[in-house]
């Protein structure tokens, strides 16, 4: 094709853009992108397509998602015959669809009538497939002057989270005997006839607390079975509620779309939403059918299901089947997040207690926040954090290979076309914020620092994160980009720095190592209450304070021994903080959860 015909191009890959230049695209063409790597050098012809999203606009957009999800849930549930779980699935689809509205709002009226080129990239993107392309091809296909060209990335290698390089001893130190019992016993129990058991716990997926709980139940004679469903290409007819559901919920969504997008984008956006609803309904029906088959074999045993993160379509379908069969569905807290996160309301439709009959909570604050959710329906049981969390503190400290005392655990995961919001920053602004931490703080410390990248499973952008270039230029910073979970590395460092109210924080806090927490006002900030409590137990710095960079740099420049002394002085406050926000008990969560299940759900 003749690239020279286009002077307005959508592209999110430097590699793809260079290919287009080699094939005739004018260097004077306007390139519109979301990619931080492409915007980094401030080429005047490369424009930030998300520039219209300032902090005030994004805050209005993000904070209104929760109310919209509640309205759509009510609209769906008001349809006669629509069950709660299906209404949840529709509401959650609308929440996830916000990223399409967000990108659509970046378009202008001229994009629908003038020549436009979209350079789409192909390549490996992780378990969720290729999500590196914005939906311009779906939004602008009515424009006869719009063209799409595909480019296959040469550097398409993409690695997943691994334990490669972590010794078996270290893995055992953290996983503990509970994991060994669980792994061995599930294999043995498969071969033992069911008539030898009176009770059975079914596990569709796992997390640390589920393994502890299952191991305890196994030792008390409960059969534990890993429950799985196979994928199918079997066609299912369109759900009978498809048209009625779309009609009911589209009113709320269209109103929101009109508020944010240009007029010519409204109908394409609503068409995409209708297609999403149809796919969601088919998927829900497929999952219900598959879960039904997994329960088809009759059993005289008393059964319960214990699931990790059931607040998705798979869990909603399972909840529907369990409810019909009167099988209790119990959820286990996935990690410390909602109890400390100020902007997590948009995710409330997917909280564990939206679908489960009961939830095993780490701490009282998690139970309290979840109970206030509009979608709450569960009974709460506060059992404490997993043995893996508790065990971290007892692991003997080791010296890092390069004798690096400080580790910066980055939570810089871009939204791209996949992530939720929980932030009022564009990806480019996130990148610049991260760069400032590196150049204004870490690089200027008298200590050596390890920069641990976030182990991203699903690829957001084709290009490497541009902030890594600043790390490579820093004499005192070592880059660690292997996709190994940080829990296996914490014992090698004397001071841990991290940011953002995410589940990542739980591991450093429970390790007992001094934690410096950067509270970002516009990106996953702490709740006001959590800020007060965490400030007592940790070293908390606000990135919007006037002298933030100077103050944090000064603090981290202290001798490590002095930081450790100051940390010990916070011990009493930290114990209370941990009890409220991390783990209500100092061990025994699996046994405690097992007794709850035996007394209330396997009787």
C-alpha cells in the first residue's frame, strides 16, 4: 500500500512506525498514540491521543463508574426471569467496557470522515491474547477513508511469571508443609472411592489461604477435589434475554457515552457494547452448562465449594449452579486491597461477597468494606492471612548477591487496553511519575538500589517501558526484570520501597522488613482512614506534598541501621495496623477456616 497518502496515523508501536517510515510514510505525518515509549522523546509529530484526559476529567470519569454499575445491575435484575448472577455479569461487563468509552472519547469528528491509517500490531501478548491495539478498527470502520494495516512484531517474545531461579528450599520455606499435604493428598484422594468419605470440598482454583484450609480439612477426613471445566466450542443459542437486557441497560450506558464521546462515535460504541453483551450471555450460558456437567455425578457426600476470586463470569456461573443445587459457595480473600484502596469502588461488582454465600477474610477492615458494597450478599468470617504471609517474617535474612540494601518494588502496571482505572492518570503520566522517583530519589541515594519491575502477565504495549532507560543510566541502581514473585526475594533486602494501594503491599508488610510506602494521590491512593493507620506502622510519604522528593530522598539517605532503628520504634503501632488491615491473627488461618467450613457449611 502507499503509506505516503496518509498524514494522520494511529500507532502504538515504535517498531511498527519505523517499518511504516521505511515503506513511504512521511516523517511529517501526525502520529497519534497512547504508548509512553513513543511519546517519550517528545517528537512534535507524535501526539498524545489521550491528552484530553487531565486529572479532573479522569477523576469524574473514574469515580462515577461505581454508581453506573449499580444502576445497570438494578436494570438487569428488574427483568423478569433474569437471575442475580446474570445481572452481575452484565454489570461487570459494563464496568470493563469503560476502557472502550475512554479510548473512544479520544476521537474527533474529523476521524470519521477524513483519511486515517491504523497500524495494527500482531504478536504474543500473554494468556489473554493480543491486547496491544486500541479499538480504532471497530470504531472507525464506517469511514470509507479509514485503512488498517497489520504489522507483525519481530521482537514478540513474552515471558510469564515463573519460579525458575528460586531454590526449592526457598520455595518450601514460604509454601510450607501445608502445600505439600495439599499437593500429595489431592492426587491420592482421586484414587480413593467416594464411599470412604462423608464430606467433600470442591476447589475450582486456589490461593494461599485455600491451600491452608484444604490441607487442614484433609487431615480431618474431608475429601478435597480439584474441580475443573473443559473449554468447549459447542455453540449455544442466543440467550432469551439478550434483546431485553440490552434494551434495559443501554439507556444508562448511552447517557454515559453521550457525556464523553464525540457524536459520530456514539452509535459505534453502543454497537460494540451490544456485541459485548451478546458474547457475555453466550459465555455465561456455556459456563453454566459446563459447571452443571461437573456436578452431574450424584454424590451422597455433603459438599461445599471453596473458590479464589469468584467475582468474574466463571465464578458467577458457578454461583448460579451452586445456588440451584443448594451447595454452599465459599470465597477466600485474594489479597489486601479493598480495605486500603480509596478508588476501588469501581470494582465492587466483582468483590468476593457479590456471589459467595460466605467469605473468609484476612482482617476485620476487609470484611467491613466488603459488607458496605451495594452488591454484598455474603456472611463474613475473619480468619487471618495465609501461613505463607505469616511465615515471611521468620525467614532468615540473606545478603543479596550484589550487597544491595534497598529494593524498590515497582507497581507501575500500565492500563493499556486491559486494565481497570483505579487511577486518575494516563499511562504516559504514570510513566513520567515513575521516572521522577528514579531520577529525583533513587538515583541520588548513597546506597545501592534494586529496581524490581512488576511481573506483567498480559502485555499492554509492544515497546519496552521507557523508564527502564533511566535505570540503566544510573550507577547505583540495578534492574531486576525477571518475572519472579517478590515474596521469594524479600529476605535479601533491608529496606523495601513500594507504592500504590494494591495487593503487592501485603507481602512487604508481613515480612517485617522496614517498608517505605509512597502514597500517590492520583494513582491507587490509600483511603483516608488507612492513611492514618499505615502512617503509624510504616514510613508513608505523599507524592503530592510540596517537598516530597527532597523529604523521601533525605530519609532514604540515612544509614540503613538508623532506618531500622526508627522502624523498631513503630512496632506497637504496626502490630495494631496489621491486625486491622492485614491479618487479624498471627497464624492458624487455615485451621480456623477449616473449622468454620466444617461447622457451618459441611454439616
